[in-house]
């Protein structure tokens, strides 16, 4: 800076305040410097397109952390964020200017986002990402001072300074001189983009000088201070800025999170402990004591026994560690070590919770309703409020009962957003119920979802209209039948009845032209699920049922020849999975005679020698489970498959297909188990080595109790088998109708009639 007089003697500018982004110590120092200098204007590192949005920072509805979002008007996915927390020096400078009795003009002076986004060649949305690979100035300064940890050095010299010194500008002078030495050694750090940005900043400073003289302050990253102080000509700066690419941009404020401020969250100019820094900024006295009290409260919420005595002892230990290490005040390292030793009994598990919830944190900012947004975002906000579905940074589970109108509306909204690529919620396995009227979602709002909403705005002004248009476009552009069937299922889940006709036309067209039985078989389960969910949600899916029935008929015709076409092991295993999927799907369809037709197909597969063993075995098992294959016929098929004439590999495949997925059948039918045991004992040694991996995969997937029971049965041997007149242990010879009928009232409650 040009002026060196103390505040008492009067200040002359321009005042260059080099800061660390998101540094609470820098933020306090900036406020003290501005209070002392009282500049006529404040210039801040940031895109000038955000100037029109700065008045919103004073709105009571604005609560940091927030971010200035800029995106290309014709390509919202091309975006960049400039995050600001309550402890960011830039935010403190903005609020200082707005809080004065006569508000002080405040402006952004960094390179316009129009140029930044035009030069962006990848999907990176962090304007400072490239800077993350330059030599770390803090690391260099820390190493010079004898520190091996730059974070610890910064805490000691800045964050733990306590009250600002008598001269609030002295720290900025010292930091500016240090950065000047670094710039002399490293130049631009290998990033020519910095030279362009700094040229534009100097141009804006010249404009401010013409308007305010030298009575203005600049708040920017300390790395840029030497370049802004350097004497350069306007012509030289103009030459650097000539010919830069440019795009039309739109800007707004969006909520941000502490987690996204952390380096671990991907923000290049971030910090490792935003929650800790927010605490240091808010707690003006006794920060360690207040912090450890917060930690104790969190651990108590998790049912850990933490008393006030633990807090007192942890404070003492943290202070002792700081004194031993020569630190002025206990920092984050000392407090965490004290927490581990005193409150966590040396365990890293509860300490990880403290680091996640307090050191980083899930604080989500808020922006006022007056912030400019695309119409789609406005409609989404309206629905969030009407459904009381608040966007939160911390992940949470949401249980929905689709029989309730409000829960059904929430489900529709979340499914529509997923179809638009806005993954605010992701489906999860329901706890306690597998019925179609229950859904479980995991919700977490990430700041990047604001970009996804802006991108989806090209499809419509409301969520339902945008999802409908997107579904129709996806159906028209789908390359495979499976894509269209999955889309039909998603449309039914999202209640997009207006999109279904276009999706069904595309489905019928591709199903008629597709001759690959594997693709047909892969598509059918999604259609069956769609019909099932359509019934639950009251959606008319009769046209979908017609398509599904026709698809199933074609599979019944094409599957047997496809299975006998000389398949290798991998192809046979894949087709076996499709057989399972088709079997489950046909069980959900109500087309007349279809189940009988499918049973005939399975019988043909089970008895045809040219079909691979894994498929023959699976067909036999499915028929047996459905009561379509008598036990004696099952034993006959198994005997043929495991006869000495069959190759060991094919026989092992038959066992994998028949017994894979569960061994309870073998526990209760010792005749089948005896056939497998006898075959296995007769496999030649060399062939046994070849089939062992497949057998281990089959039997290794069984539950521990099943494997234990099978082992006991094999150990007892065939002589211990029950006589034909005896039932297996725990079972009767015949069904008891009275006991079976007793479960009917419960089944009626669980499975109400449609």
C-alpha cells in the first residue's frame, strides 16, 4: 500500500488488504483496517457481474455460507462459484461497506465471469481450481519460519493473535512484503491466467482512482498484492486483455455449505476446517473452552458419558500441549488430541464424528427470495415449502407411505427431479417393509444442484413440465430397448402421464424391431415393475400392459433356440440371469395363459441336452419352486445331469443353476442332496480341480446356518436318512389345513385387495 501513516495520523491510500480466503483472522483484521481507514469505496476480488447482486447481502434473508454463481446463459452447466462464509474477509468487507451510516460503494474487480467461462474447457466449476497446483505460499512462508505444517503456522501468526494490534495495517504490510518476495522467486507460479486477472484488477483500480482518488481499499488474495502494487501502464494491461473470448452470463446467489468450503469437498481455495474457523470467528473470547463445550454436547447427544470434569481436563491438556510445543494458544491439533485422550478414551471412532460434524460441519446457507433464479428453481422452491421438504446439507433418511397424499406428492417430486438429473434424493432400501406403497429416500442438498436446476430450466418452467419434456426427448433419442423400458418405469414412478404416450410409441417401435432375445429379456422386468407401480399410484398403464404382454410372447418363442445356440460359459451365465428376470416379470403380468406358456418354455429348457447346464438347472429349480415339477421328476433330471456321461463342467453348471441362490431346498430334501453328494464323490481328481471354483461360488453364497446343516447331513451319511414314512425333522408328512388357514387374516392385512 502507498500510505504508511498510522490511523491516528490519518491514512492515505489506496489500501491493499491481502487476505487468506475464508480466514477468520484475516476477516477480523480487514474489519479493523476498514474501521481505521474509513475508505470512500471498497473493491473486492470477485466477478463484476455480481455487482448488481451485492445489495442482497444486506437482506435479512441472506445467511452465509453462500456463493455467487455465474453460468453461461446458453449452457448453464458451464458455471463457476465464488463461495463466501461469514468468516470470509470478502464477506466482512461487503457487510462493513453496507453497514456504514452512509453506505460505502462496494464493487467486484476480478476478471469478468464472461471471460472466465468462455475460456473454461472442462466441467470444473471452481474458478480457483488451477491455483491449487501452484507453489503454496503459506507452505513456503511456514517452512521459512521453521514450521512443517502451514496450517499451524497460519494459526499461530494470524488466527491466534487475539486482539488486533495498535496499528491494524501492520499485518497487511508484513504479509504484502512476504508475498512480494515469493512473487520475485516464483513469478506467476506458472499460471498465466493470473497475469490477465491482475491486469483487469489494475484497470478497475484506475477507474476507482478517477472517481474516489486514492481513498479506496482493495480486499484480495494476498498472492495478488505485489502485482496490484506494481507500476504498470494502462496500455500494457489493455494489451493483455485484448481479444479475450467472451460469453453471455447470468449470475445469482446460491446457498453453500461448510462441507463444500473444505478442501476435501473439492473447492481449490478452501480450508480444511471450516467449522473450526467459524467458531474462532464467532467466539471472541475463550475459544478453546467454548469449543470443547460444543464437543462435549455433541458426544452426549451420541450417548457417550462426558461430564463437565472431562471438559475441564481437556482444556488443561490442550493448554499443556500448546505450551510444550511453544504455541501461543491451543489450536485445532491440540484440542483434537485432548478430545481423543479425555473424552473418547483414545478411540478414533467418536473423534471422527467430531471432525465430521464440528470441524467441517453441515451448515447450509440461505438466500432471500428476491435473488434472481430460473423459473424452474422458483417452482421447485414453492413445492419444497408446500410439502415441507426442506433442503438440508446433512444427509437424512425420508420414509414415505404412498397411500398418504402428501407422501405421494413428495415421491413424485423426487422422482421427477431425478429424471431431470437433479439427484437431491436417492432411493434406498425400505426398512421393515418391501411393499410397493413404501419408499425410503436419502436426501442431501449439494450446492452444485443449483447448477443442475439451471441446466434443467431449458426443458420447462415447472418441475412437471420440464420432466415431461425431458422424458419425451430421452425416448426419442434412446438407442436401445432397455433404455426406453427403464424410462417408462421412471415416468410411471414420476406420475408423468402426459409423457407416457410418446414413451410407449418409442417402446413399441423398438420392441418390434429388436430381435435380440437377451435385450428383450432385459427389458421385460422394467415393464412389469412399471405396471406394478402404476397400480399402486393410480396411473393408467393399460397400454403398457399390452406392450409387456407382446414382449413376453416374443421371449417365449425366441428363448429356447437362443439357449441352444452353443453358448460359452459367460453368455450362458448372463442368459441365466435373464431367465430369472423374465420369470419374476411374468409372475407380475396378468395376460391370460402367459404363465402356462412360460412354464412350458422352462420345461423345454430343463429337458433339452443342448442347453447349457446352468440354464437347465435353473429352469428345473424355477419349475420346482412354482409347483410345476414333481419331486420325482426333479430327481430324475438331476440324475441325468449328474450322470457319469455328463461332463464335470456341465454338471457343475447344472448344480450352480439349480442350487444357486439358496440351499434350504437341499436341507429339506435329502434325496437331492444325496445325488449331489454321490456325484461329487465320483468326480475324477483332475476334473474336480476344474469345477471347484464354480462349486465354491455356489455353496459359498449360502448362509452360515444352511452350510452348517448341510455339513451335518453329509457327515451323517445316507444311512441316517429318515424312512419314507418319516418326515424331516421339524416337518409333518402332510399339510395341516387348519394351521395354514390361520395366517389368512394376517395376509389380508398385509396384501389388501385392489
